[in-house]
């Protein structure tokens, strides 16, 4: 039966689509298919979902205001830290931006979080464009916010996964994960995401709540970047040099130890 239905060709095609590469060792009876696969990979353009099909999240608002110095000063006073230290966190986490030029809040949709934390690999084979393992082989992130939102919108379409998809993205200037919505002051991940769309002030207020809940602000106060990153980014913070990046950003912005 496998020979009749061309199972080897089906498996080959599925691997090309899911892994975005021609499987090693392909050849022989698949020589023709290899050529077709290479043409497909060279010329294909992924589907981009440009707006939320579930109509849960709002459309982007162009020309959104960013965080002002007065806002940083207000937040720093509430947390009893230097404004420069707060600016350093924003510089590293969201590149110093709350919103992209087109009005979308800065996000990063984490495919591995959706897969591991919320869906137990349910969509790993059928929808690898928004459910995949973490690692350098994951080519989903193009650096464009439109692609991040496209992945998010696709995951939101899966039955019963709308809030989980939103919870699988990091949001705004301080890149707070959606699953940390309660620590940021919101009942659900969707409530949190709606606020992150609304204004820079909402993003800053979410950071204040989150930093307090995680006990992270005290380490910004003493410039203990390693402990701040541990409490803010998690135990794997060294993998991305978060502590080093924040300390360097702090110095670059004029901070002194």
C-alpha cells in the first residue's frame, strides 16, 4: 500500500514544507522531487495575515507616542530607582520602542512557548509556522513586526487557543510575556494585550507592576544586573547576555556605577 500511494514522496514533501529545507540524503527515485522542492523553497513567499481574523485585538494606531522622559522619571520615582536604569531595560528589551512605525506594539511571538507551555506539541507537525521548538533552526523570526503579528494571528485562529496565543508573545517596550498578565496587573492575557496596544503609559505601568511583583526593582536600585535579569528574564538569562546588555546600555545612556 505504501508503494501505491507514494508514501516516500508524501513524507518528503511534508518534510520540505515543515523543515524549510531538502532532507539530507534525498535522491534516487526522489531526484525529480528534489528539483521541485528546491524551486519551491527558492520562490515561495509565506502567507502573511495582516489583521486579526478573530477581531479580538485592535488595528494598529499610527504615530503612537513613545515614553517621555517625564514618564520615565515618574516610574523611576515610584520604584525608587534611576530613570537611566529604567531606560536601559527598555533599550534592551524593546529596542527603546513601544510601537513600530505603523502603530503595532512591539512584540515577539514565541513559537516554543505556544508549543511547550500551552499546546503540548499539538500543532508542531501541522502548523510549524507558529508552533515549533526553540533554537537556531527556527527561521520564523524575520525581524519584521508584521511577521510576528502574522504568526500570532495564525495561532489565535486555532480552536480554543486565542488567549494562549496572546500569552505566548512578549509585548511592548519591556517585552513582558503575555502569560505574566496577572503580575503585570491584568486578569487575562487578552486584557493585557489590549492595554499594550493602547498607549506607552500602559506599557510603562505594566512594567511597574511586573517589576514589583517579581521583586526585581531592588536589583535595578543597586545596579545588580545579573540578579535583575534572573528575576526579570528568568534562569536562562545568561544565554542571551541580558545582564551584560543592560549594563552596557546603562553606561551608554550616561549611567554611572
